């Protein structure tokens, strides 16, 4: 498997996962789906997340993860699958609110975002259940608990 993950840090925070963790999480999400893939993960602050969420989703607030799948013309095949934008303060706040270890939530947001790049979605209950089952399996393989069972 040839997976390339470019990690960009647009915020300064000593609590952020290292680039190797993002690569490992993305590889786990891509296992069995793609032999070759390239993606970028950009870790941002609340202002950048809010601006992107407003522009691309019409929601005027920061969000945990945004996925931007690459849109290629018909007949063009490249390993690039898209970009993820993960908001550091939102992920940290959610992990604290949900009583989760920060690393487990970072892993979840990365896996969740990569699955969106692969075409998974959660627009209706059936899609959400299918996507959540895949997330649970991948995260368990990484040694993390079920991301949907928290107090």
C-alpha cells in the first residue's frame, strides 16, 4: 500500500498529535479500500474552520472535521483523494465534553474524514449506521474504544 499524507499545522498547540499519528489513522481508514492514495490533513483554529464551514456548508460556526473530496474529470485517475480540515479547539472541547482521551477523538475525526473522502456519508439513518460500524471497526483495530459510546 502506498499512502501519502501531508500534514499541515495552521495552529500552535503542544497538545496536537504528531504527523505520524495522522498517517497511521488515515492508513487504517484506507486499508482494503485503496492501494494508492494521497491526501492532506490541515489542522486549523476556530476562525479558519468557521470560514470554511460557512463557505462550503452554509453553517456559521467552526466544526470538528471538514472533508473535501477531489473531483476529477471522467477518465482521469490519480491517487489524490482529497483534503481534511480538522479544527483543533473543537476536537479538544468535544473530547473533554465526552470524557474521551484526546488521541481517541483525533483518531476518530481523521478516520471519519477519510471515510467521507471515500464516499461514505451519514445523511440518513441507514448511511449513518453503516458508516459508524466501519468507524468502530477501524478504531477498535487502532486500540480505541467505540467513539459513539460515551457519557
